[in-house]
């Protein structure tokens, strides 16, 4: 009977050791998984920031191009208006004068 009790005690001790080992492995796997998740999160964050930076640069370049284009168009329109005014100033003044006189 003592032999059976000793064997059962040994089996229980071995089972407890196995359970302790499983718990240790589980904790190690949990830590490793958390590290992988943290690394993945950092990689995604870096990739996202890089992509956002690229998009911001593209938008800034596009905005600057549009501003230059609008500025060039505005300057051209002002030159056209100035040229028209310089070429037609006396005729316009005469027309205005004639309208004032006729009223």
C-alpha cells in the first residue's frame, strides 16, 4: 500500500512539475506575443506616419503649384487690364465725358 501511495505522490509531484512548466511556458509565450504585438504596432505606426508624410508632401506640392498657377494667371490678367486701360484710356475718358455732357 505504501508503494502505491508513494507512486501516487510521485505522479502528483510530476504532474505539479508539468503544470508549473506549462505555466512558465505560457507566461513566456504571453510575453513573446506581447512583444510581437508591440513590434507590429510600432511598424504599422512608422509605416502610417511615413505614408501620411508622403501624402502631406504631395498635397503641399500640389497646393504650391496651384498657388503659383493662380498667381501667374492673376498677373497676366492684371497685365491685360493695364494694357487695355493704357491703350483705351483716352477713348474711355471721352466716352465718360460724352455721357456726362449728354445728361
